[in-house]
């Protein structure tokens, strides 16, 4: 843990010295909020309503989840860059735990994701997002929803770490990190009501780990658009989100650390 925190500190210092990394990470989700809200909002049907305010509240859980998962591409590119420049070889010459390099990197990415999520929440409130339980007695539910989002983002950064270790250049890591993210985020309940999908696509969306976190956030935020599906992840979204995220961390951290030892060996 001590070694991991040292590496995390190194990556956080690097972010402060290259502020455009943080700035661009903030601009993209804000653009998604504005574009989806005002371009698609009037044509989306949530339940029996096409009201823009209903869609705003429906949309935000999906945008939050998309933002934390898209950080995966940056994590993979950062690790690939360190490998490409030989920095990993320098770390290997130090008396430190092998898994600390990756763990520290994912900790730093989690801090950046938290900052992005805070800014995005402020923008969401400005454009009209209003959590249904936004009172002093249910603040814990709202914080719990953001906690699930950060856990999902942290889990997905381990997938990004594995991709970053498996390619030769940062550019390939960025491309590889985005290719699989688009179907994961769009074949889900994030932006449209999954009940309006064709049956085979709806089943994929309902068992998608991404959809489970979105459904859990809508439940905790008190937003409209909860799926009425009988699928277990949609009926128990909080538990499903926790289980999915924990499994992703366990599986992909194991694979990433193993790959790191072989790649740096």
C-alpha cells in the first residue's frame, strides 16, 4: 500500500504539471450533457412522457456512468506511455512491490475521476437535474449512488490497465480502450429506455454491468426511468452493481498484474 501511494502521488503531480489532461477530461462529459439534453431530449420517450425535464433526470445517471467508464481509455494510454518510455524499467530497479505501479496508477485515476464527477454534477444541476431524494434525510442515498459510480470507474480502469500493457503504443491503447466502451455504454439503459429495444438487445442491456450501475443510481437518486424488467440485475441493481464491480476488479487486477510481470520481465 505504501508503494502504491507513492506511485499515485507521482501520477497526481504529473497531472498538475500537465493541466490540459484534466481540462480535456472535464470538457468531454460537459459536452455530452449539453448535447444529449438539448439535441435529443425532446424526442426521447421515458415511460409515457417526452417531457424534456423528465429526460434530463433520466439521462444524468447514464452520463455519470459513461464519464467514469470512459476514463478507462486514459488509464490504458498512460500505462502504455510509461512502458513505451522505459519508465517501468526504472520502477523495476527499485525495491518495490510489483503490483504497486498499477495500483498507484488506478488510485490516481480514481482521484481524477472524482474531480470530473464533481464538476459534472454541478453542470447537471445547472441544466436542470434534480435528484428526487434531494433532502437532508436522503443525502446518504445520493452519496451512495456516486460511490457506486466511482467503484465502477475504478473497476474499469483495471481493464484499461490490461489493455495498456497489451499494446505497443499509447495511441493503440487509446483506440483499444474506446472500441469496446462504445457498445458497453450504448447497449444499455443509459440513454434510452431499454424496454423500447428489440427483445434480444434488451436482454443484453439488462445484464450489462454498466446498466446495473445506471439502474442503481436512478434508484438511489430517485430519478425516473427505472427498468421494469424481471432480470435480476434490474430488480436488485445496488447488489448487482457491487458484485459486478468487485468481480471486474478481482479478475482484471489479477490479469493486469500478471501481464505486468511478464511485460516488464
